[in-house]
């Protein structure tokens, strides 16, 4: 692969907040938090830069965010609109390159290899200048046509482009020339590298490794204590040698897999910034309906349901239950609740909860053959298609905002 900087990471800045501001321009310039009503049980999914100034971050509980930013506007969110605007942004990007891969609802990777001649102008001094101009045109088009701010990083590989997009925020575009990756990364905190989370960051800093330059120079055995078998991969990325192709978006089943082969997984997690004892079960209900909804959208069912718990001290526990394949919110929640009841240590505070579906198989059955729970779930999906994901939620979920103990029914938003 050509080492020239032709991989772009395009990130829609504070995406959910930016979409909300399209519907209510009075929110511009104000602290805005998306994820739930003030003081509710949800988690922050997006926070404006004004809210971040108060210390609000994605993944934080709404209750904590409410305490930190008492003057902020809190919104439950409208996932149908976020999906629509994400698709519209992608359509704009695809005008400029045939190879676009979504990393998330607000982030896309674009491969411009071979596109230089298509867009080259006599005023461009080289191919880098051409691609830089084109990406700036893309972000300007997204702003003009959709009213959404975007930032972008351009580099020779995905991880470097991701870092560059972060450095370009807000509303900027940064190109890292070939050969300048290591010097760009060296002074940055280790957390800036994709794949290094707060736990790994803490462990590295405790070992005297605070920057990516220090990580590259650190002893292999010391880094292995933190990353295990991933140590060589992480060190290469920290030196600027990441994956040089955007890859492909993987469906639940590979194209050559026979129908019914069980591959892949679907998961969602929530991290508590502070230790929590009372909210985990509520958050789990919301995670169950989220993974079930994703499974139905992908046309699969899961035989295995896994509960993930991380306690204070960062000890992580994963317990699974395998049974009849399902994509029903209520059934998945029932299995997770049983696992939670058996394995939850009530004396310890929880730092993270997660739900994963695996042993996937194609759904394939007709509606009349589905059980009552799955027919109800499909009816819920139809309501969500019309009114948005947040229109209906399991009672007792963080999204539903109801009391615990009634996870078998749905409640509509008011």
C-alpha cells in the first residue's frame, strides 16, 4: 500500500448535540447533554463543548452530569434523526470516494488512494495538497447542506488518521505527512491512541509511561504487563505504523458463510465514571433491549447471552447462558437478570456492565412462527421505525426510566 496520507477519518463533532441544535437553534452556545432528562437514570451519549467545560463526558451517568452542569439543557435524544443525518453525511462523503467505511454513527473512514488525479488542480503543489483540499470541501459541504460540523484527520493509516481527527477538533482538518507520524504522536498522552482506555492509561502512567513516545521506548516486558499479546501491535501503532486500509464493514455473517453458521457477536457496555451500587440492574435492562434491537436489524438470533461485570479494582467477570436462539428483548433480559442475580457481588461497587450476544444464527423464520415475545418485539420495532428508537422501552431500563422489577413490559415515552 502506498504510504502517502490517503486514509481519512471523518468525525461529526458532538454529533447528537449538533443534530438537536438543528431542531432548536436556541441551543447553540449553550451547555447541552444528550442521553436523558435531568437527574434521570440514563447515561450521557453526547455533550457539547460547553457542557464538557463542566467536566461532563460521554458514558457518565445523567445524575452525575446533572450535578456537574446544573445549568445545562438535558435531552433524551432522537435516534431516528441521528441515523437519518448520519446516512445523509455518508452520502456526501461517497460523492468523493467509492471506498467509505462507517466506524460508528458519527465516524467514517475514507480511502482516497488513486483519487488524486480525479481532483488535482494546477494550483495543487502535490497529491497531499489535493487530498487536503478535497477533505476540506467535504466538511464544508456537510456544514452547508446538513448544518453539521465535522473534523477530519488524514494520514497513512487508520489509527494515525483517527488521532489526527481528534487533534483537528473542532471543525478542523489535519493532514499528517508521510514520515511525520512518529514525531506527531510522540508528545501526546497515551490515551490519545485508539485502543488505550482509562484502565490501560492508569497502568501505563503508574509505570512511568505517560506519552506515546515513552511507550515506544519502554521495555517490552513492562508493556506486556499491560497489553499482553497485543504489546507489539500497540507499540507499532504508537510509532505511527497502523493499518493502511479502511477494511470493510462486516455483517453478522460473512458473505461466503453457509446459512445458519454461528459467527460474530453483538455487544453493548456502559462504564460508570464513579463506583455505583444501585444503578447496574437498571442500565442492564437498557443494554438488553439495545443488543436485541441490533440483532433484529441484522436479521439474526443469539443462542448465547453473556453478562459482563467489572468491579472496583477493575476485576472483570463474564458469565454466559446458552439456550434456544432468540432476539427478544424480554427473553434476553430474563437470562441476563438470572446471571446477574447468581453472580453479582452485592458488597462490591460496579464500574462497568455489559451484555453480549454470540452463537448467532440467521433468523429465517416467518412472523407466525415466532413466539409471542418476538412478535411483540417486532411490533415494537415497527413503532420505532415510525417514531424513533426512544419511542418505546422496556420498563425498568435506563432508557425507559421506570422502576426496576417490571422488565417484561414496554412503556412509551411521554
